[in-house]
């Protein structure tokens, strides 16, 4: 039996429940500033991630991962924005 998208992992290590590190751009401070945060992946939206081309827009892209940050915020990220902490 094949694996569903939700059973597949990113970088072969990140799954729901993984502790991750993410660097978030600080848009209020300027495009070149960023802060690094840690948290836990709480959902994988791989089934819902769309190619933005057919949407006719490049704003508000669907991101694959929902992450509950240690500071209490909920953020969403693409595969390449996460680093596994384990």
C-alpha cells in the first residue's frame, strides 16, 4: 500500500509532532531582518497545497505545515522554511 501525502516526510525527518526551527521574516523591521523560532508541527496540509499558477495570483499562498510556536503563536510554513530540531 502506498503512502499518502500526509505520511510522507519533508527532508525525510519532519512529520506532524516534530519539533522544528523556523526563521520568520520581520516585515515590520524591514525585509532583511528575521527572527528564529521553535515549535511543534501540528498539521500537514500537503493535500491542500496548490500550485499558485492556476489561481492567477501570487499572494496568500497555501503553506504545507502548521506550527505551534513555543511562544503560543500559530504560523504556517513551506518545506524549505523548516529545520528539524531532533
